[in-house]
């Protein structure tokens, strides 16, 4: 029986031959354009790890670049940290391995400025993703890591994990993340441009399914309805960085990272159904944007092994479990170590990062694959169901207060021990609480809820505290994974 791959290969060779002839005729111009593109930086902080993830998945899954890899290999390796190989751990051919995907924050305000300079110390990793690639079972797992995760950076003390790149470049970032995740990292890729639009347009747009409307008038300008829809490159790029669109649901970075992974899957799925010429154009677009240690031989070998990959079933995703904490005027993500270790153990076994769908905090809010209609059954992430009270109204309408959920109490008053006292009162009513001091005094007591599903808990907190206390949605200034944040002001404490 003739193999289906043979026909694909013949069509691909024709497309490659035509493309390579065009490249040969315009080699000088192509070089100039490439240099220009490499120097051009993003004015907007598009989440570059989407591009890296797409490239990795395309190279692994499509098998479309075997004849083209000799041309793009130089571009992929250009500018890579020469000391990176010291921390990469080789793996046996055909065995599962981990690849680190970084998006580096090299925007126009930083690059070449007198304040920042042009070397690696000017930049931080804007987004972080670990990919476990299993050629034997043809499965890929993508795990996002919060860029604000607090870690120990050796002599530099406790810092955000995305500072590792600014301290020691790709080599040190790889070392830190490998230790943090408890895995050996075999390959590395980074990207520094806002080319998501070009990639999505190269495949003719992608189809996404939005569980909730995405409205972000102030930052990205997005105004997308809920439901399945086809979006172009510009919209996909904006969706991949629109964290403020989820301010009413809690941790915007969590939902943004989930959207990145979903966009990766949508692009790969669309590309797998594309003709060879489209594959060539897409890979060309991505190769000009990405630096990786992978060479032509390793990429071609992976591409061959992943030709028959089932994109709908064999790409699994997850997010590092964290709790937000406010320290010294800065919000940090504190890793839930036990849950993180459990997640990475599952990933290492080739399992989904989550034991069940309801464990995924982004379910029901962030983008889901258009073919996956499973709903979020987690009570804490059930999506917006409560009706918000109008400003100044004391009535909660038909929605009764709830006396369950997690509450963080911050003492911004001048009364010592106020946070502990209020925390104890809330615990007596059934809440799970933490108490700490705010870094600055506030004249107003406030109750801030994360997502409509937490509104009932916020109302319960208001009932316990008594008086006319403003209840408001998180606007992004109080990033936290708890249901409610209480700021005790001098007006009442």
C-alpha cells in the first residue's frame, strides 16, 4: 500500500523548489530584509511564546520542513547564547525531552536606549513555557510558568523568575527554570518580535471558541463576543496578550497564558490541514523570528516521527499553580510547591497536567478549542452568574451572600492588629483567610472580588464587616488567586 506521506512529499518538494528558486534570485534582498526584521522590535508586548510554541509544534508535527531546513537553520541559530550548551542536557534519540520556550521583552523603549543598552541585561523573559515532547507516543505537553513567580536567584537573592534572563541571559534562565521545574532541559528557543499576526494570516486565520466575551477597550481594543469564531492574525495577536480583558475573573496572566496555548493549538491544527505551499510560507515567517539550538537533523527527525500526530487529543496544556502575594509594593506569584511537584510528576509520566478538567482554573473563561465543548464544573471557576449590584445600592437582588471562599486581609489603617482581628471574624463565619500589612496607608476600606463567581463571597464579607463598604471588581491592581481582597482603611479602622 502506498504511503500517504509520499504524495505529501512530492507536493512539498514542488513548493520548496519554487520557493528556493525565489530565494536564490533575491538572496541579497532577503538578507537585508532579514537583518531589518531582526533589528525591528515590538512596540507592543505581544506574548512571544505563542510564536515559539507554534514553531516548535509545526516543526515537530507537520514534517513539512525537511527539504527547507538547510536554509532556515542559519536563521534559527543566529544570535544564540554560545554558552547555552553548558546547561542543556542531551537525551537519547526518540526519548521524551523538555524544551524551554521564552519570549523576551525587547521593546522599542528598551533596545538601544541609554537607560537599558543592548545586551541581555536590558531584558527580561516576558513569557515562559516548558514543552515536554514525546516522539514515541507522539504527545506534547505545554506548561506555562508565571513570569512573576518568586524564586531564589543565587547571590541575587529572591527575585521574580523572569529576572533570570536579565541577570545571565539564556544560559542562566535555562538553569534557573530547570531547577525550578525539577527537569532536565534539552533544547531552547526564544523569540523577540510581534509576528503572531503574520503567522496566523499565513495559515488563513484560526478558529477559536470564547466561553465569555472578551472586552478590553483601554489596552488592546478587543471587543469579541462569546462563541466560536474565525479570527485573523491581528486579532489573534491581541487575544494572546489581552490580560486586562479578564480583570473581572481574577489573575489575568493565568487566562492570557491559557489563551496563548490555545492559539498554538489552533495554528498547528490549521497548518496540519494546509497545502505544502502554506506550510512553507508559515515556517519561513516563524524562522525569521525565532532563535533555537536545534539543528536541521534533529528537527527533520522529529518532524518525521510526528507526522500522524492527533492535534486535538495529543497536545496537553497546564499552568503552574500559584498564590499571589503583595510584598514591598510589588505583587509576586508564590508557587504552590506541592501542587507544582504533583503537576510536573504527571507531566513527566506523559499525563495531562490536571487530573480532571475542573482542576484547570482557566476553564470556562479562556479560549477553548473549537472541537472541545467540555464545560468547567469547578464551582470556583464557573464563570459569571451573579448579577452585580448597581453603585450605591444596598440590596443584593436575588443573589444571597456567601460565607465561604478565600480572603486576603490587608491592614492599610493606622490600627495595629486590625488585619488579624478582621481575619479572625471572617474565619468564624466560614471564610479561609490570611492577614498581612499593606505597604501604604489608605483612607478608604474596600472589598475587591476576583471574578463574578466570587461576588457572593464579597457580599458575605461586607455583611460581616458591616457599614457601607464599597464592593468592586479587581481592575488588575490587586492580582491575586484568592476570591476576595479586603483593604482596611482609616475610615473604619
